[in-house]
């Protein structure tokens, strides 16, 4: 027998190594493919939404007569709810973010963040429930009381800050815990005295104000988180220099940090607006769901999202109603996409 | 800016600013605490045994019952139900009431047909004779007995079958099965995408594209996912499955109607950005030296990931999972389009082969909140039930979030050890 057929140990080892090399390369390629598949699914899922909507809508490019008006009412209702909600959420979120970033320290800061996380975790269906069953009956006859309450609370905080601001300056970190009982007291007194019952006539308990308040509460944590992030970056960049020049923390905030992060504030408002207009449960439960052409916050509204939730399950596929609803979906998608895109661009420019 | 000590007016303005920002934060705290308190009170309160009152009216009429609601200057009194459940509500103006008694010999009787009635009697009514299932001397209960009664009421409602609807257990079960099925779908995809972003994509065009896609997905309104689920999954894919495999059952849809699988897929899309962002963050947190060391020893990217990075990022994976569930549990709107129902005839998970029934309709806690609040035939019963479901839902979400926070803290501590 020839010696060539005997196994050559060196060759075997080399082949083994090569084989292992091949196996490893194959495995590596497979892993890469797997990861790329995941990424591809992510990209596909954002593309499939407009693609599906356009695919269903394009064969019927002409909007049927008489539908446009209703669509405009829904759009107006959506924008109105979003606007009121942002007006509620923005100042509160901004103030909370300022305090967390600039004035609270250490453990207090972590605690306040945790409270806002709790607020963020509350599902909107629960906010809708509370707005519907708890806030709506009271708010109907107490709109004026609410306004008075807000004004008195603001005045009380101003007065107390002027009188007690100096001695409490060192307690800045946990100032909210001092203000909190004060606010509760003011609220208790005003609600208890009930000065102006039915001073502002409200036709319906489910109105734009109620929706705006509930949606605003839902949007506060988002506003606070976005602004907090932007402020923190600007604060870290500027505060040492400002304080070295003799400015107080407030002066550093006013004259350097806030102007530097102004685009971030706009981005936060845009994001909140996008989130609120796309929100469904609060709008469905607390808005009254009647399409009304009115920008008055005392009137009810019907939003695009509520229309979808209410009408789509009953619409037959391919019917006229179905197309109109898909058009509403497309509008909602584009609206929130535009808000997010603009906010993203603004934030991106800020960070670069 | 003026060098040196700030002027007094500037100091004053600073104080006002600090206090205003503190007031905003205080308002947030009050809101969070207020919502939790309202939920606990309104969610648990109705199960606490209310006293039975006897109202003596101006015309000497006497009404025995429980005060169900105070409405401005009137009371809604729940009195004996004579024909069917919830037909005994009486509206009484406060001005008409002369006297409010709490008679110690008042009995609350529960009848076999779900009716409740109130009676004054010296002794316990005969059971059986008038179809009475249970009787309790409400005003004579001691505190301990009240606590026991509270527990009984709560358990009875949760388990259902007391004539007050299906209870919370089927909804809880539906919610849990749904989010578990969703996790099975979303976790592999999300982790794969995060790995691609972290290890392979880099800062180039593809990385930007994927990152942009994740950001855009996070901003899509949840109801839009619902529409996509209904149009694409239910009608598109489900309809095709029916035509190919279940043609003999048509026109009764099998997969062509809303069901568990399509809802899970829809929620998977909804939670995909949460998973990708959290996992990528966890991977990015691992010190670069670890990764470079592994690569320098001759391991490939994939081997490094499998043997080193993914095990190290395990808490991040867990966090991503918990956050995805927390997000999904609160998303109700899309479910309303893809198969959630008020009352499902059977659970999606049972002991019958194949155990999990992905085409079945299901119940959901969040939808139970909506449905009880708005569509209940008896609002005075429905709203407390909505609050009970809401309390359970919020408890679930807050627990999940707290768990995610704990895991994240452990993760941070672990890398602190690496850095030193």
C-alpha cells in the first residue's frame, strides 16, 4: 500500500484549523445577517405604515364629495386639544425641569425624577377615567373657580417667595416640599369657599378644557424629560464660567442657559404637541366626541384618533367610510411624523 | 453680566424664579400623588361595607338603603331591588330629608338572581325561603368583620361570577398572555436590531437610517399601529391565511378577525423602539476596553457579542423587556381595533390542545377600564369597577417600572466595578 494514504497529522491539523476558520467565518456571517435582519425589520416597519396607507388610498385618489368638511372638523378638534394640552403642560414641565436640573441636588433630584417617572407611567386610559368621572362633573360648574385657584396660587407663591425667599435660600433643593402644602392649602381654601360657581357658562362637561387638562398631565413628564436633557447639557457647559464671573445660579440660567437651550424648548413643545394629537384614550373618553367647529375651549370636540377608534371597527374594508378613515390615519401619521421630525432636526442642530 | 455680588433686585428676581420653578415641581408631585390617592380610594372604597341608612323624608316616608352617590344637593340612594338588579336607585333631594338614621338591625340581603334588598329585622332572615344567598347585619358589623367583608367583596369581584360581570381575572389573564406573546415577538427583533446598531452599523448612512427609523417608530401614535394591525395583519395576512387554510370555514373568519396574535404583533411594533433603544444603551454602557480586549485575543465580532457583551448586558435586556411590557400594558387604543372584547367566551390560554389559541379574542385590563367607565349599563356599579381595574393596571405598570429601575441600578453598579 502506498504511504500517501496514511493520515498526515500536520495536514489534519491544518485542515481542522481551516475548517474551524470556515465554520467561524460562516457563523460570523450568519450572526451578521441575523443582526441585519433585525435592523431591516425596524426600517421596514416604519416604511410599511405610509406604504400601506397609500396603497389602500391611491386607487381612489379623488376624495368623495362632502367628506372633506367632516375631516376638517376632526383635524380642528385634534389641533385644538393638542394646543390646549401644550399650553397646560409646557410651563409646568419647564418649571419642573428647571428646578430639577438647576436647583435640586443629589438625592432630592433623584427623588423628583422618580415622581415624574410615576406620572409618566400612568396609562392614558386611567387619566381619561379620572377626567371623565372625577374632574368633569366638578369642572362643569367650576371653571371660574379653577382660574381663580390658578391665579391665587401663583400670587401666593410670588408673595411667599418675596417675603421668605431670603431666609430659605439654603433650602433650595427641597423647596417643592415647602411649596406643596402651601398649594394644597390654597386649593383647599379656594375649592371650599367656591367663590364663583357657574360664573363661566359651560354647556357640556366634556369640553376642550377638560381634555386639555388631562392631556396636559399626560404630556408634562415628556416636556420635563426633553427640556431637562437640553438644560442639563447647557448648564454643564456654562454654569462654571457664569458663577466664576459672580453670577447667581438664577442669573446663569436666565442670561446663558435658557437662551442657549431655547431651540430645545421649541423641540419639547413640538414633541408634546405631536404626542398629544396622536393620543387616543383621553380624547376618546373626555372630549364628548361631537365634531364641532369651534376653537372655544368650553366646547367639546372630536379628534381624528377618537374617530378611528370609534368608527373603524364598524367600517367595511374598501368601503367609502374605510377610505375616509384611512385618510384620517394618514393625516394623523403625517402630523406626528412632522412634529417628531422637526423636533429631531432642532435637537440635532443643538447638539452638533 | 455684572461682576461681583448680585444686586438685591437681581437676588429678589432669583428668589421668585426659584420659587416658581419649585411650585411647578410641587404641582407635579401633587398630581402624581393625587392620581394615586384617587385611584386607591375610588378603586378600593366601593368594596368597603357602606353603612345602611334610613332616610326619613318630609312626607314621613322612610327609605332604607345605601348612599351610592352624592350629587350636588341630592343623594342617589340604592334601595331594595324588586324586579332585577340595579333597578332600586332613588334620587332624594337633601332638602326633603328630615332625619338620617343608621338602624343597627338593618340587614343587607343578596338574592339568588343577583338582586340586593334591605330590611330591618331582629333576627337573620330564613335562608332558602326567599332565595336569599347571603345576609349581613351591615350596621352591626365590628371593624374586624368589616375588614373580612371587604376582603370577601374584593375577592368575589376579582374572581367574578357574582352577577357583577366577569371580574378582573379574565382581563388580567388576557393582558398577561398578550404581553408575553408580544415579548416573544419583539425581543429577538429588537435585540438583533440593537446589536446591528451597536456592532455593525457604525455612524455611516445605514446606521443613521436605522436610528432614524427607531426614532420615527417611537413617535407614531398608537392608534395608527392599530389601523395598521387591522388593515395589514387582520384583513391582509389573516384574510389570506383564512383563504388558504381555513377555506372550509369561510365566511366565518378564523384569523381574518381581530385576535390575540394580531394584537401581539401590533403591540410588538409599538414596543420595538423601546427595546432597541434600551438594549443599545446597555451595550454602549459596557466599557470599550472589554470589547477591544476580546477582539485582540482573536475573537470575531459575533463571538465577542455572544460570549462577552450579551452576557454583560443581560440586565439591560431584562430592563428592555420590562419597559416594553410596561408600555404595552398601558396601550389600549390599538387593541380596540385588533380584537379586544368586553367579554370573551373563553380564555386565550387553556388546558385544551394547542393550549394557546392565537386567533381567539381576548379581554384586557385597560379596555375593561374604558368599557366599564363608558359602556356599563349601570354607571353606579360600572365606574367603581373601572377604578378597580385602573388600580390594578397602574399597580402593574408601576411595579414593572420600579423593577426596571432596580435592574438598571444593578447594571450601573456592575460597570462601576469595571471602570475602577
